[in-house]
């Protein structure tokens, strides 16, 4: 199911057919550096099923697959989900390293914000980064997010960013 598109990106729900892409992505240590420890094939499969199950409870939200529109290559993931620890909707994105530095992160965030504000009617969206993930922080600030604060979550320092709908 298509969630949103940008000029170069198609964002859609994951399906079981995406298992290999999901595993390759979630087991890549460089991609996971600022997200979570890399996953084994079995844990990635369970995590994929957990994400697919989330759609039935939250049809407009989730962790989704990003594909390049012209080639249909799997680029990475995009997320708009209820934050685990904060009472907000959290935006997240991640790309395979081969696609870093091409503006795809910025494009996906802009498309995701348009979906969040125009389609879902949200008033604010948050994003979290590790302090050392400066490239993602630059993408977020370029998209209009503002740094709010540092805080600790599960023994890890995080930076909280927030973007509000333009009035």
C-alpha cells in the first residue's frame, strides 16, 4: 500500500515479500550505527512481522519501505509512529550507505512531513538522534525541525527535535 511519493521516492508498507531487503537493511552495521544493534535473520524476520502487524492497529502510521521510483531499488526505511516514551508522533528515516549524500534523506523527510501535516492533520512531529549523528541533525534542521533538548533514554543520550505545522 502506497503511503506517499516524492519526486524520486516511493514510500509504501512492508510486506512479507520484503523479507530479504528488510534483513539486509537491519543487519547492516553501518546503517544501524545510530539506530539499534544489527539484527540476525531470525530477529529481522520477527521485527518485520511486528511492523506489519502494527499497520492493522495503526493504519496511517508505521515503519515503511522506501524505493527509488525510477529503478525500484530498495533505499531504506521511513517511519511515522507513536513514540515509545514520548507522547508524540516520531519521524525517522534511514538509508543504505550507497544512497547517503544524495539528498534522499532530506527529500524523504519533506515528503513525510507533508503526509503528516496535510494528510494526517498532525500539529507536531518529533525526531530523535544520537548526539554524534550530525548528518541526520542537519537533514532535520534543513526540513525545519528545531532542537528541543538532550535527554536520556534507556541509558543513551538522545537529541529531541520538533517540527510544528505552519499556521
